[in-house]
C-alpha cells in the first residue's frame, strides 16, 4: 500500500511531457512540430479495468495531467498580464537580445559583487596560506585595519567585470544558439540540438571571459597588493 501511495505521489509531482514541451517551447530556434497522432486502440490492448493497481496509476496520471494543465494555464494567464503591461518581446529580436543581456548584467554583476569579501579572503590566502586562519578571523582583522571599505576591496572591478561577463554570456548564448541553428538547418538542429546548444554556450562563454579578463586583473592586484595586506 505504501509503495502504491509513493508511486502516486511521485507521478503527481512529475510534469507531463506535454507540460514540458509547452514550458520549453521557446527554447527552440525553430517552430515546434505538431505532436504525433495517438495510437489507435486495438482488441489486443490490455483491459485496464481488470487490473486495479494499473487503473489507480492511470487515474493518478490523469489527475497529474489535469493539475499540470491547470498550472500551465495559470502561468500563461499571468505571463499574458505581464506582457500586456510591459509589451511583448518577440523571440530573437533586438529587444529580446537586449533583455537577455540586461538579465545577465543583473544576475552576474550583483551576485559577484555581493560575495566580494569571500573573494578577497580567497585571493589573499592563495598568496599566503598562513595569513588568516579562517574567513571570520580575516574579516575581523581587515575590518579593524581598513574598515568596511577594506572588506569590500575590489568591488568596483568585480561589478563592472562580471556585468560585462554576464551580459555577453547570457545575450551571447541566445545569439549563438540561433546563429548555429540557422547555420545547420532545421532538420540537423532537431537531430543534434545538444551539440548546437553546447557550441552556442561555448562561443558565448569564450567572448564573455575575454571581456572579463582586464577587470579581473585589476581586481586581483587590488586584493593582493602589499599595500592592502
């Protein structure tokens, strides 16, 4: 009985293939293909009503499908309201790439700046492992000597560097994904989608890291300079 309940709970938690296809429909650089027609029933198919456990599993699947469809409908409704207020963004348009780039700036620039104190201790302990015994001891020592500003040494190049890196990475990924998909054609894209996405992400990351390098050099020198130790 417990196994049956666990199987029903697991099936309820997992999204259906239709929901996954609908949720990730915009990830493809090409229009989605029409779903295949369901298989026709034949007299050789098993009669599910004769097997109670099988029927219970199917019932759980049907309930999960209804819940997933309801959740997808609510998501579409909320998304439509937001887009009505902000204006729709067409996939792979200039506005779309600008939005992805801005999202990358916010995602990487702000988060990396927030962990600057951790990065400061890491860099200094890489230069001299015996300088501090731990993070809290390091922050306490730096704070007494240099104040709060000293704890965030290097935040400027960190923010600008990772804003550049994040913008080029997120915006570049979407650009190269579409570029390589158009290059190989729709048929090859659907056949080798994983490799197309890998090529897109690798190209975007390469350019993004090159953009980060000058800022990273300044940051590391600021954090490991003998004047700040």
